[in-house]
C-alpha cells in the first residue's frame, strides 16, 4: 500500500516520504480500514519533528474515514465493508495517511455523512468538547470562544450554543456568517477586542475559551472575565499559569464522536473543510497548513 511516513525526525517537508509499505495487520480489538479520507492537523507536522518520539519509521494522519476490510481478534459489532471513522493511532510504522490503517477506536459513519466530512471530525470535536468540559460551560451565562474560525473553535462555538450558552465568537470574516447562522454573536480579532466583547456582553463574560494558535491574546482574554481562572486555553499552556488562566488538560472525550457524527449527518453540526488534496499532493497540503491561512480542515483524499 502507499503510505506517508518519515524515517528520521526533522522538518516534515524534508523527512516525509510517500512510499510503499506492507499493510498493517489489526491486532486484538482493532479493525483495519481501507482509507477514503484522512484529516490533517498541525500535530502531524509536530510528530515529524519529534513529538512523542519512538521507534521509526512512523506515519502521520490522526483522523480516518473508510470502510472496514479486516477485523482483529475479539472484535464484535462491526463487519467487513462497514463505513467507519475515528482517531488513528500514530505509534506504529504507518498511520492514517495511507491506503490502509488500523483503528483502536471507531464509530459507524451515518448515512448522509461523507468520508471527507467524517474525517474532519475527530480532533476538532474531541478537543472542543474537552475544552468546554474543563471550562465548565453550560446553559447559564455567556461564553467567549476566541479562535472561532479555527476548526476547534468553530466546533466549540456550536457545542456551546447547543449547551444553551450565549456565545460570543471572536473570528475572522471567513466563517463569521456561518457562526452567526449557528447562533453565535461574532466580533473581530485585533485591537479593541476586550472592549468589543464587554460591550456585546454588557460587562464581563462568564467564561472564555482560547481555541486559537499560540499568541499573546491570553492577556486580553483574562480582561474579558471577572477572574483569570474563568479562562481556559487549548494552546498557550506556558502563559496560562503566569496569568492565572487554566490549561485545557483532561481525559480524552472520544466517546462523543458518534453523537456529533449523527448531528453532522443531520446537518446540525459541521467542521468546515477548506480543501481536499490527493494523497500524492501532500506537499501542497503541508504548504497550505503551514501558511497560517488554512481556513478550515485540510483533508487528504485517499480513495473514492
């Protein structure tokens, strides 16, 4: 099979190779899928640089949608040919950016949810849901979601609305209208953010979630709330402690992926996909991802 992987650590543009490798064999409790789509994330490039270092070679691609083509020992409730999706393990010699991949955790892909849309869900949904849980966002009060134009932030804004919160979303123009349609109030990034947010909220917001990339915005976010501990960041962990904000560490919430897949299939939830690249065009996907202008999830289309 074809697989995208690296044999040494370094810059992904230099160390990644699209090459032939033996298909992985599913172990006990695993399934193997014929991959149709694989979501890409900044974490993929970090793996190339040595994040969670281990035996080499290793693959990239942490989100997979496809059809089951082999079952490991003890697997029940799924058959060869079933459409599934889920987070792909990354500690083996290949991962999700391949023609076949093994999954430890998977969910049925509901009718009406295509493989590209399904592959866009796992990382954004899990991270956003976990962040809102750490934040304590519920039906009362106002939640500010900063970075609501990112895949995680866009997911978090929709989730907070569904929980019954009043949501103020700080985002650019790309997804501003979609955020408004989902029930959020939108304000722009940049100078004056604190004043704009407080004006919309009529005072301090109850809670704030930083879903943007690492920046110095956390200093402003703690000024939008009554106490710094009411801010949770999903990226700037180094600054969180110094400012009194919290980092979004908690147990993973992959268990919610099936629920959000059903909502997505019904048109009630989405993670925006910016572009689908053929597997062989992975370099173009890498360039787009690292440009800072991805404007949504980037997906590798592996098979129809």
